[in-house]
């Protein structure tokens, strides 16, 4: 009995992610990443993008996995709302990066770019997925034009990331 409880506790500990260390009010680390939008090669540098307004940065575990497909589709379906709030949406992953060109058209509906995680980003943004080393946790950041984090949301369920991001952007807009 005790062995079962210990084993279950250990399994639970290994299945949870390392939760994001960056919090609202922190400065988002700058980065440059390469990936795809609408199947075409794309590059993104955070500091350059912030000159045009806030950025919604969502990390997802891997292209072509069920939850990631749902999350990408949800962001794509809401892209007009993000753009109306002046925000750019980007997705980043460490999993199945060889399939990002295809993922950018099929599940992102060519609405926003997806990128392979850059060296050092996993530790800087604390998005390593403990249950699947080498993949990224499902964490979303809303980053203001001043490079300050307005929202950090970590949850393996893909369904609240869009709503929480839009709420954070609206709150930022209302504060101005």
C-alpha cells in the first residue's frame, strides 16, 4: 500500500511541468527564433516585434499532438480579436520542429507563425516539460510593448490560454 502511494506520488511529480519562473512585472528575455508562417520560412525577434505592440507568446509541447492542434486552432480562430487589440501572436515549441511548416498551415490556419525554440529559451522562460524531456510546457505569456510580462499562464489544458490572453490584453488597453 505504502509502495503504491509512493509510486503514484513519484509519477505525479514527474508528470507535472516545471512552472514558469517569470511572472507579471518581470522583463521578458529577448530572443530570435526561426520557423514558419503559412508554410513559408519566417524569423522573429521579440524586441523588434514589440516596437509594433504587445506580443502573445505561447509555448506548446509539440506540433501534431491533440492538445497543441486544439490550442493552435483556438488562437487562429481568435486572431482578429488579437489584432484588434494590437497584439501579435506567436507559437514556440521544442517538439516535432521538423514539421512546423506543415503545422503552420494545417493547424495555425496560416494566421500566425510558429517557431522552433532557440538555444537557452527553455531555461530563460522555464518551459521545460518534465514528463517529456526536450519538449516545452504549455505556457502563455502576454508581453507589453515595454517588454514587461503582463500575463503568465501555465496549464496543460489548451482551452483557457486564448481567453486569458485576451483578458490580459484588454486590461492593458484599459490601463492606457
